[in-house]
């Protein structure tokens, strides 16, 4: 298991910490460090939406996030569109470059850029795609998405 290669593990919720402590039985230190997400602010309204919406969420001014969003569009969405041609792909994040904005010419692709309140857009996600090659920001994106949405998380690597 990959976890065994580390000197310690940080759990971001209590249930995870309990499970890891039982799994490792003291062999690896487990630290509990909660995310600090305000669950009242980041709450989900319980709705479901049609057509299905797949979301990539991350600062789109960052070249690594741009590449990750494009990879989701080019590798995942064609497979989705084979089965569900009405599905939408949303790239959520501030400062998208023109190369991403221009993709919104396809009515299934949306690149709104900076929005004051991201919660309604995340809350309508069917699936949140997380291809992540960066060094920071994944955990908060994941936690925010999970709080406001019923969406599943699809994390994959190249």
C-alpha cells in the first residue's frame, strides 16, 4: 500500500483518522487535522440536475490546472459524450486564458471564469473531475465540492 511508504499520515476527518489508526495499529503516526470547512456556508440544497454536469474546479490561471482541465476535456468527456451526448463540461476557476474561454463555443462546454460565489455551480455537479498534477489546492477543492454537491469524485492520473 502506498500509505506504508510515509513516516506519518494526516487525516482530514475524524472517521478517516479512526479507520487509519485501526489499520496501522500504532505503526505509523496518524494526525487529525480537520479541513476547517464551514458546513453551514458550504451546504448542499439536495437537488438533482439534468443534463448531467461534469466539473473541473481549480484556479485556471495556473498552467498546471489548465493542462489538467484540458486533459479532462480531451480524455474523459469524449467517453462520456458517447453514452450521454447532452452532458456538460464545466471548467470552474478564475483567470482562464483565452485558449480555455474559446472552448465555450461548444454549447456543452462552459468556462464562466471568476464568479463571486462558486457554491451554486459546484452544487449542480453530477461528477467532479480531479486530475491533479499540482502541488497544492486539491484538498480544499475536494472538500468544497463534497460539501455543496451530491456529486461523485472521479480522480485519475495520466
